């Protein structure tokens, strides 16, 4: 979020958020209750927050979480809203993090002031009795937790959406999915911190740093395991493409095109991510296809074609055994089905074909057409997109084909003609429904 790289709308958003936070802080100052303020308690929780926030965990789609929320939630239960804001903002400011710029400081301070301040304010309004254990106390804690969670996720999602130019709704769902466990686990720890501090004092908090460190380690281990899994998928994708030198890079390009189309169709971020992982290894079943068939320059015999077509079913069975990808098994199984029912392996037609398979079919066909193969030369991207348009409603989902052509043309800097039969640059148009050989 460097200052020079921020889009104008992100700068406007940060400025608006900062002004709103300043107005809210001024209001909290006007209504603050200083009667029970203790400098030592403030300093203790400020240091605890700063230390905890110095070791955040990077989220998969951007943003960070830390175990510092446990001490912040305890602050909500113990202090006046203005003091909570001061602990949150100063704790973030003095935490040890590299690479932060002024816009990042301003954004973090603003969103923390609004999210934590609002949570503490609502808690005080609903539970003026303080820490007495009652139904009102627990309801107030839940309201404070939800307020902080919702505002924090929303503020972070919006800045990421502005910077990354992604759909805010799908990004919000993805961020909520990854941060919910952190909030749900840190809130009870925050309540426990509160009880320890009241009944044991400072040294109780020092001892509590150990379970906080363990909680952070567990969450980081989970993120690291996920990254290792993704790295394995990437390596497998490279290994699949390496089996045929003519398809090198094919799987990753198909994944990129499939992801772009899914986002255009307003898929949630987690579904887009799954589709892209599956697309990256959609040809995994070809490990069972002999090289002499894969690299044959002439027409395939009926027996050879049957072996080639079996790669979708084999790939489906392989992916079914990968727990994090098993939902995408049917996408791989049916990505060579056709809208008119003339595809394989099941002859599904229209919307009987899984939506993800219809997306993958278009992305796969486009990259196959523009790539050189042993049995033909690749087409120019312009002509390949025209073929996608010409085969909409027969080979491809017509709505998806239209969207894909627009998205791909924008990515490649092309301008497609409106008439379906137009062929750019006088190229020979070869329909992907009836390719030059009996395979693709």
C-alpha cells in the first residue's frame, strides 16, 4: 500500500476513513469517563498489544491478523472506549513491522479506532454494570465481538478491493472465512486475560504470553501448511506440462483464464480460488496416457482416442482423493463436455454440465487453440477468440463464451469485430468444434 502506487479511489477512501475516525475520537473524548483511568494498566495493555501485533500472520488474500486481538478484547472489557482506541492505535504504531508506509499507518489507525472504539462503546452502553457475570454481560461481549469483526473485515476488504480491483463482496467472504477462527479463538482468550489481570495482576499476564505465542504459532502453521499445499499443486502442474513439451505453461494459463472468467461471473473468492487450483492440474489424468499418443502428429485411431479421452475420468479420481480439492473433481471430469451434448465422458448438455466445467472448457479450448501442438500450429489469439464466439451455443455455454471473449480481449489488448463470421487479418478460421485433427 505504498503512497505512489495507491489508486485515487483508495486515497479518497483512506482520507474519508481518517476524517471519520478523528470525528469519532473527538466524540469519545467528550464523553470519556476518566474516573477509573490508571496509567499503569494502560501501559501494560499497550505493551502487550504492541508485542502481540509485532508478529502478525499474513492472510491468503491480503491483510493480516494477530493474537493482539486477545489483549484488545480484554481492553474493551476493562477500559473506557477512548482508552481502548489509544491502546489499539499506539499498539499498532509501536509494533515492529517492516515495510509500512504512511498510508498504511493512517489506514490502520483509522480502522482500528473505528472498529475497536465502536465495539467498546456498544459494550459500555449495553453493559454499564461492568464485569459482573450475567446474561447481559455475555450478550454485550457478543455484540462487541461482532461489531469489531464486521467493521474490521469491511474496512480491510474495501481497501484491498480498491487496490486489487476485485469484487468487494467475494473478497469480504474470503477474508471473513480466514479471520473468523482468529476472532472466535481470541475473544475467549481476551475474557480470560481480563479475569487473570483482575485476580492475579501483571505477573499473570506475563505468564499468559506463552499461550498467546502458542496460538499464534498454530495459526501460522496452518497458513504455512496451506502454502505448502499450493506449492505442491504448482509443482504438479509444472510436472504435468513437462510430460508434453508442446503444452509447457498450458495449465497455469488455463487457470488464469478460468479465474478471470469466474470473477467476471461474480463467483465468490473461495470458489474462484478452488477453480484455479483445479484448473492448474486439470490434465493430471494425462499421466496415464502414453507419450506416443500424446505426441502423435497424425490422426488418433479409435482406440487411441478412447485412451486420450479417459484422462478426464482418471483426473477426476485423482482429485477426489485430495481433500482440499475434492469439490473440484466433477469440474475435471466434465471439462470436455459440450453445450450441445456431443462431448465426453458423459454426453451432458447445457446446464447439466457443472458451471466450473463450462468455464474450464472455454479457458482450456482457447489456450489449446493459440498453442503449438505436434499435430498443428497455434492460431492467433484474435482468431481463437472469434472461434469461441462462433461456437457459442454449440460447444460452449453462450453466455460464458461472450463474457470470456470480452475478458480475454481486454487482457490481450484486442478489439473483436461484432459480426460472428468476421475473421481478422485474413486468417483461416478453424472451428474448435471441428479441429484439424480428431483431438484437442
